[in-house]
């Protein structure tokens, strides 16, 4: 019973323990006309896991990612999709698609990134500066 109540509370508050699939995130980005932010990584990649926990999660909690739809693509679980998204083989990779002047534009960062570097990318993709406040 507690699990059901917790699940309902998480749904009502917008919290979710499971990230959106790529397909669901893509559809949501199109529907809401928001940029799509994708972290391409792997379970075995220490930098990918650190980036998820120490960069992406704090940014989500602070609201810095509220203007984008976020998803994660596991390179091993979805190799074909990862190959289409990535440039090169280095992990992690941040790929962002943003609609500007009616056309989708691709932005990317390769390797471990700080919150400030992510904020710079968000600013370029959304056209509005994103400031990290701690």
C-alpha cells in the first residue's frame, strides 16, 4: 500500500524514478516544442555514471533542465540508436536537438562535463542563458 501511495505521489509531483525512453522523450520534445537533451553512455562507463549523478541530477533538482526534455541512451542496450546520435566513440556524449527558425539543430559535448559547461550548451541551444546557482 505504501508503494502505491508513493508512486501516486511521485506521479502527481512530476517525480519519476525511471527516465523517459528516447522515443517518449522525442515525442514529448516535439509536442511541447522543447529541446531534446540526450546523455549517451553505458553502465560500465564510470564517467557516464558520475555525470548522471553529479551533473545531471543536481541540474534537474535545481530546475536548470526545466526548459528541455531529458533522456538517457545506453550505448550497449541501443547500439544502433547510439551510433546515429554519437560522433566518435568517446563516452559520455551529450547530444541536444533544438528547433530554431523551424529547423532542428544539433549541439553536442563529448566527455565528462561540469554543470557550467552544460549550462553553456543549454544557453546556446535555447537562446537563453542558463545560470547555475548554488
